[in-house]
């Protein structure tokens, strides 16, 4: 009987040692550096179970033992804590670190840059191409209502949410601008500010010129002169769905349409693009000038003039620059 008891005790001691060793090994393996040699993206899909996630982690070479990973998650109370999203798993991350990451919600941030002067249709098309965003966009927001900027998004954000953020930002900018507008401005509403700002945005190639370009249109509005802005005609022809792809025809300059500012008085009925903050601020606080005209100067900027005769001389210089460029292109083609 004593011999049996001694054997049982020996077995229990051995089992205890094995168990302690197994626990020690499991803890070590769970916290040891993982097999990843370089940072790698891992996506926790919506509703993903712990088993599926662990199996996928092993299949992608991020961890070495899916069962040990699940055991560690259950032991730490994180088995139901996986959070949807896209994660960047660092090289050498242990199973413990991987679990902490995919339950943290610290997902990868993506940048979506919306340039100044895009139309609402173009912005909708841009968002449709961002594959980390979800959801359909059935309608195009009102022209001018979206704030150009760089937006930070995460996988699973919806396109509608991004548009809503852009509209909120644009409204805040417009409210601020309207409250800070210069006295005597020939604009009766914040919507008219947005319309003018969109024209300024489309007419300006050099950011520093926004204030001067805005002053030309403000001066013309004050004098009852037609704005004569080519981008407004182009918007009327394309409805904001991309560039015209050719020059404006003489017949189009003469055709009476709501967006032909060579024919109509004052502003067109809506913005022609989504202006950025600087263009909006230029529209409400233009430079103080007597300029009534401007034309390209060949450097990306414009030559401004107070009188038609000065403007015509600037136009002749611009046409000479165009002729010389065309000649240089022809000579290069021959060579």
C-alpha cells in the first residue's frame, strides 16, 4: 500500500513538473517574438470570430500557433474583444502584442486628398475610387458645398460620412468668412460668396494672386460689368463632369446660358466648383485695387490691368508668348 502511494505521489510530481513546464513554455511562446520579418497589414473583418482570426493570422505567417493564440485570448478575457479594421502588425510582434493590437481599435489611417477647385461630381468619383471606404453614393452634393482638404479615414468608413464631414467643414468656413466680410462687398448672401469664390478658385493658378483676382470680379460687379469668366462657360457646357478638353468656341461665348458670364449680368446661379478656404477668404476680403482685367502672363500667373487699352497690350504679349511656344514645339517635333 505504501509502495502504491509512493508511485502515485511520484506520478503527481512528474505531472506537476510537466504541467509547470508546459505553462512556462506556453507563456514564453505567447510572448516571444513572432515570425514576421517585415511589417504586415492584417484586416479584422466585421463579425470575425476569434477562431477565424487566429487561423487567418497563422495562415498569413503572423503567428505560429493559432490554438495557443486563442488560449491566450481566452485567458486574458479578450476572446470577444476583436475590433473591426485594418491593422499594421509590426515585424517580430509576439502573439500577445498581436492580440493587444487587434483589440485596440488603433487601425491604419488613410489620407484622402481633395484638391481645391474640383466639382462635386469629380469629388464623388474620387471617393468611389477609394477602396477602403464603403457604401454607395446615389446623389451628388450641391456644387460648392464640399471643403477641399486632406481627410483622414479608416477602412470601413463610409463615403457618405466623408461627404458629410466635408459639408460640415465648408459650412463652418463659409460662416466664418461671411461674418468677417469686408464692408461694401457687392454680395448679398453667403451663397453668393461661395459662387464668387468658386470662380476665383478656377481662375487662379498662383495662390498669391487670389486676392487680386477676387478684386477684379468685385470691381466689375460694383461697376455693373459682366464678369467674362471662361471657367463659368466651361462649367455650363460640362455640368462639372470633367474638363472641356478643347478651347471655347466663338458660338459658345455668344450663347445665352445661365453660366455664360459674357452674356449674363452678375454671378452665375450656382458655384462652378468647390473652392478652398483661401479662395473663400479672398472673395470676402479681396485686395484693394482698381483692376478690371487680367490675362495669363506665361509664367502661370496673370497680368492685371485697370484699363482696356492696357489689357489689350497684355493680351498681345500673351498671344506672342503662345506663338513662340507653338513654334518651339513645332521645331522640336521636326528634330
